[in-house]
């Protein structure tokens, strides 16, 4: 009897493993639990996208509930969500852009053509809508790294005390807004 | 037209493999010799058609046929011809097709080299291999065909092969690894065939052993080349990252290593029979599991986008059928098996049993470390990551008893030993190892950490005991020449394998302990000293390759004012996709590597450079190559080449 049970053991272990693998297959790997949630916004001191003499720090943002939206002109999904984000702005949601430049490598490319980028940004926002109070330029991607950004678009919901409440990967559309953001926003009001 | 022929050819191969699965297994079940006899020709036919299909993809890639989606995504017209060929396994669909070529190839070779087997066993082995072929071909045809067209709108230029894969190491790494993975399916088929036949005797082990050894040799070489590629291509001098993809190849390797040792015990002594069968099933299962983990997107790095759950579903179902089926059969049959041999505690049997235990524990550690983050998340406990420190610590702990035992094992005899006769040999070897290690390390380095000393001493211990054993075995005979002649090839394989691992241990230990790196900012003409070498920066020049442009930092390396070498550390920017690649410059040496990577341009003509001095890093790969040679050596063993089936009587 014992021998038979022992002979069955590998099969049972394997079946258990399969159950986990099966569940893992349908778990959304994009559902990131970055561990940033519940923590304070990392400290930063970065220039404004449109005016490098103007600098933004984490202290400037305290005292208000806002969305930090990571985006770039190179990112088609970002273009797609601009319209809905603009609607949200009109409803009174404060949205701050964190501009994430993909094509530029600080190690390699030397001087960055900021004027060309500003033209791109202006034309895109004129076309698709401008949801942003202002944009922070994170050329070396230090803040993006601190936040655990894995791509664009991604959006963080931050409360008055500067605590990150939500980290969403992918675009924001009415469905996502109702399911994930709206309940939290209501609590905060 | 050609790609469609490729797809059609694969369909034909699939039909043949369905027949290969049904005819021989049914024939073996009913005792119909005619059905069984069909197996070898079906196996060879299957291989021919899979090969034709692969040739079609290579042709599409060489002729820049960007109407084929796979070619458009993984190749470009500016790619050198040899990378056009390797681009056929640079992506998922093509890699699976290459896997199929290997699978069918192994099956064909088994068909041709198994005349000495009884028909019932031969037919079952080929039938099981046919079944595996059906699974993979079905997957390719339904889920991941590399022959899909992008019509009517196709790009005029391809997206190019990922620059990371444009490296000689990448040309040979995947085929070798797949040879290993797929080769283990032969061990698996032998195990299943033996279970089906119900004869788990030592003849089974004897037949399975050379196949397992060869597959293991390929796997070892594949992993070694992969590590070397990571070192030379990723630009920061690392050689092993404990990343899920690497772990996926390490797990089957560990189990296959256990399997080899267990097979030899079963073959020679008739013990551990059921355990050996289980290991054979486990080794291939872990190859499949590795494929599942890597290909299903179940474990993703932050940059892995779109992975298709349908593909994962198929592989999981296939995994469940193959492994679940194998283990069920095992559960049904194995309780009838009885061990024949008897042995005492101080015996080679026990040493090999412990060896197996350590290897299996190591495998479980890797498996847990790889899957735990996923399971943890599913249980709702949040995301965790298990990284290098965990694996390094666990392996360091396991290494000590494992290496001590590895030195002792070969000196032990089967059945039982008188401890008093061994005492002196072990004591002498231990003293020699400690003295030699102390002499070596204290003459080279000022600071020696205890763990460095222990690990190095263990490597030396393995070499010393191997030499002691070799000397004892050679001097038994009248002349040395005769002594050497009498040693079989499998003995030499053991020597190579063990000494190879000693090299790996020493290489890993010393390079981890004594690598030095410096980040410097240099202007042309500046000199920096690191250990006994001086590095003179001669400036940066522009470079232009077939499909990239960039800069190369030229650095002259001097030792005592004599020029050692000139290194060109490159930074490339690939034309398509605008990807940047660091191409490190390496001056390889037996006792040290000088490794140089070019960083960013700073102000006023200065550049940042990273310089590494890596002692004994080559020993790791040298060791890996020695170990894989051990696997291939057994192929030449006369005992495995005899064609008669009379061996059963003498075994």
C-alpha cells in the first residue's frame, strides 16, 4: 500500500503544479503589484517640458488629488486616450503629464533636440486634446524608474498627502475609469 | 509558393508522425510485426518532410520574402546572410520549427541506430517519439505557423533581427540547447517503452544510457555557450543571471545529470530501477515545463508584451497529457518492480544515491525559486521576487557536501567497502588539496575570504581524488600503457565530467571573488591602471557595419610598458529599430579576461569607460566544454555499438 502511494506521489505533485500553471495562464501578468501603492511619491526635481527654466518638485504637487499620466508622442495608445483624459480634465480632474522620451539615449545621442520635441507635443495636443495642467520632462527617466514604470501609457492616482493609491498600466477609457478610478476618487472627495 | 510548400510539407510530416504514433504502438500491443516494422521508415520520412519545411523557411529568409510575416518581423534585407539563416530561429514560430527539426532528427537517428533492440521495445520507443512529434507539429500548424503571409499589404523592409541575437554565440546556442532538450525525449521514450513493456531490467538502462549521455552533452554545451554569449554580448561582464529562461535550461540539466548517474547504477547493479525511470520522465518533463514557462508568457519580464494565452493553453494541455500520462503509467507499473542488488552504507550505490538526492534538491530549489513568485501572487499574497542572492546561497550550501561526496564516490566500490582501506587515501587527498589551495591562493591574493578558500579547496579536492583514483586504477596493471588501455571510455567520461565541474567551481569562485571593475572617464592619451595592466585610451573612431553604425573606443593595454593588445569596445546603433548595443571588447586569457565596455560621451572629448579584470572566468566555459565532451565520449564506447542482442546474457 505504501509503495503504491509513493508511486502516486509524483503524479499528485504534478497535478497540483498544473493547477497553478493553469491559473497563472489566465492571471493578467500586466496587473503589476509594484509595491509603490500606499507609498509616498518619490522625491524629484525635474524641468517643465515647455520651459526648462521652470522646475517641478514633489512638494509642488502636494495638497491636491491628481493623476500622473506617463506618456509620449511616440506611443499610439497615449494618443488614443488623450481625448478621454481631456474630458476628465473638463470634469475637474487634475492631470499632470510625465513625458517619457523613448527614442533618446543619454549615453549615445549627445545633444537632445528639445525644440523639435516641443513642436511635436504641441501639434499632437492641439489635434487630440490637451488634458494636462503641465508636463514634467523626465529625459533620463529617473522618476519613471523610481515609480516602476514599465512602458507608456501608465497612470498613477496620488492623494493630497502625496501617497500613491493606484498604478494603472494601459490606457484609461470610460470602462477603466468607472471600475478602477471613480470609486477611489469618490472616497477622496 | 515556397512558404506554402513548407507548410504543406509540415502537414505531410504530421500525417507520417500520426502513423508513427499509431502503427508501432498498436503493433507492439497486438504482437503484429508488420505494423512494428513500419516504424523506422515512417520516422525517417517524417524527418525528411520536417527538414524540407525548415528549408522553405530558410529560403524565404535568405530571399528577403517579407510577404512572410515571420521573415518581416525577424529579418531585414541588410542583414548578413548567416544572420538571415539564424533569424529563422530568432523568434517564437521559427524556434519551434527548429525544435521540430531536432525532434524529428532524433527520432530518425533512433530509428536507424536501434537495430539491436527487440522489435517490441523498438516499436514502442519510436511510437512514443511519434506521439511527441504529433503534439509539436499540431502546435506549429495550428497555433504558431512561421509561414503566415502578410498579404496583400506587406512591408518593403523587415524589422531586422534583434541586435542582441546578432552574435556568433546565438548562431549555435539555440540549436545546441534544443538538441539537448529534445534528446531527453529519447530517454523519456525509452522509459515509457520500458514501462509499457513491463520489463524494467538493466538492459533498458543500458540502451537508454548512450542516448541520455549525448542529449546531456548537447544540453551542457548549449548552456555553456549561452553563458558565454551573455558575457560577451550584454556588456557588463555577467555570465549567469538566474533568470527564468536560464533556470528553465538548468533544471533539465540537473535532473539529466542525476539520471546519468542513476542509469549507470541501474545498468551495473540492478538497483534504483523505479527511481531511474522517474528521473527519465522528470528530465524531459522539465524540458517541456521550461518551454511552457518561457513560451506561454506565464512569467513575464516587464518588457514582454502580447503573449497569446491560447498558445500557453495548448502547451499546458500537451504537458498535462505527456507528463500526466507518463506519471500515471509510472504509478501503475512501478510498484511491481523489485530491486535486486544489495549494498552496505559505505558503497558506491549509496554515494550515487546521495548524489541524486543533492541534484534533485538543487532542481527543486531552482523550480521553487522560478515558480514561487507566480504561486505567491496567485495565492493573493502579493508580488515577490526571488533573485540571485537566494539561489547563490542555496547552491553554495549544497555545493559543500556535494563536492566532498563527488571526490569520494569514484574511489568507492560497489556493494561495500572497508572504511579502514579508504581512510588513508581520503586523508592524504584532503591534506594535498588543502596545501595546494593554500599555496595557490596565498601566492596570488592578499585577502582570502573563508568561502573562497573552501570552494576553491573543494574544486582542488575533486581533481586530487580523481587523480588518486586514476593512479590506483592504472598502476594495478603491469605496464602503464596497459593500465590506460584497460580503462573504458565511460571511465574517462567520468574523469572529464568531474574535472570539468571542478574547473567550473574554481572559475565561478575565483571570478566572483577577485573580479575588479572600474568606471573611468578618459580623454585620448589618458592612462588608467587596474591590477598589473595599464589601459591607454587612444580615442574614439566611427564604425560602420552592414546594418549598424556607431563608435569604437580604442584602448591599448600595456603591461610593464609592453603592449599586450589593442581593444576596440563598440557602441552600435542598428539602422532599423534604432536600437543601441554595447559590444564589449574582451582580451581572453587562461588565467584572466580583460573586458572593456564603452560608455557615454562626456564633455570635451572625454568618454566614460568601464574596465573589468576577471580572473579565471574562462575556466567556467572550459569546464562546461570538458563536461559536454564527457557526454559525447560515451558514444565511442564499444559496449554500446555492438549490434547483437546477446548483451542481455552478459549484463
